[in-house]
C-alpha cells in the first residue's frame, strides 16, 4: 500500500494505491490521523483510483474518515 499526500491551502489530497487490507489498514489509519491533526485542514480529498483491492478493514478506515 502506498500513500501520497499533498496539502494545498485548507485541502488535503490523499492518493492511495496498491492493496488496502488488514496488513496495511492500521498503518494507513495512523498516517491519516496524523495528517488530519493539522487544524488548518478543512477538506479531505481521497483518490482511491490506484487501489487494486480494499478489504473490510480498509473500508472501515475510509468510512471512519
């Protein structure tokens, strides 16, 4: 699983690629939670087009956001 993030003003753009499964879900959650602690972030834009597979653990992370 690869995560690329870019902040532009109040927007955080996050692109996920690879497989978001139970092996990578917890680390992805930690990284996203850390990025979203920035109080200047007002909008999160997720690009999931690079994901080849999402397990229920991965969906939980996305829905939690």
